C-alpha cells in the first residue's frame, strides 16, 4: 500500500508540474508585449478648456527611438505643439489647440518582443479658435488694387492731350518772323540804292 501511495503522489506531482509550466509559458511573451493603460485626457472625453499637454501611459517603458505620437484636429489639421517627452512609462506631447471639434491622438511603438503596438484615443474640444477669422480680412486686401488702378489709367490721356498741339504755334511764330525780316531787308536795300543814285546825279550836275 505504501508503495502504491508513493507512486500516485509522484504522478500527481509530475502532472501539477506540467500544468504549472504550461500556465507560466504564455505569460512571458504577454509581459513583453506593451499596451496602453491610460491617458489624459481619457478616450471619449469632452473638454471645454484645452489641455496644455496630452499624456499616454503604457504597461512597459516605451523607447524614444521607436515611439511616435501625433495629434490631429478638425479637417486633419496638426495639433502637436512639439516633440514628445518620456518619463518612465509615460509619454507627454505638447498640445496646440485649434478649432472646436474632434481631436485624435495616434501612437505607435515597438514592444520588447519586436511586435509593433499602435492605437488611438479621441476627445472632443467644445471651444476653440473660430474658423471665420482669417476669411474676414481677405476682402480688404483685394479691394486695395482696384482703387489704386483707377487714377493711373485716367491720368494718361489727360497729360498726353496738350503735347501734340504745342508745336503748331511755335512753327507759326517762326514763319511770321522770317517773312517780315526779309521785307525789311529788301526795303532797306531799295532805299540805299535810291540814295546812292541821287548822290551820283547831284555830283554830275555840279560838274
């Protein structure tokens, strides 16, 4: 009886050892596989005030070289305010808020077992920068060239109009001066000739 009980006890010991070993074997890769354990803001949160930074908490310490975190807002506009900072199992990213709406935080990192881990959290910002602000200044800038272009086109014909009429009076003045000058010269020649002829006739009469 004693030998049979001893054999049964050894058999159960072996069985229990095998069960314990099989239970521990899958635990090693599971521990090496990293995952997200929490975030701030939490997934699905609705915020009236924008946070200064976004924090992600992981099961294992993430590596800086293989960890990527991006934040996008409405219309897929980037809302990441800088590079992520690492502190143990936590990763924080500066947040740059924009318009009110849905924001998506996407993360991607590598586990110790080599498997990539990726996921996302979403939160809604109920207040933000209004999207209509840039469009209000657009009509003012476009109106400036239209007002400045009007006087430049109208000034060209007014300044060019008197230029062709200016040579005609000058030409007329020069022609009149030239005609009267020749008449005076011809008259003087006739007078001198008459005086000279008269003097010759008087001298001959005296002789």
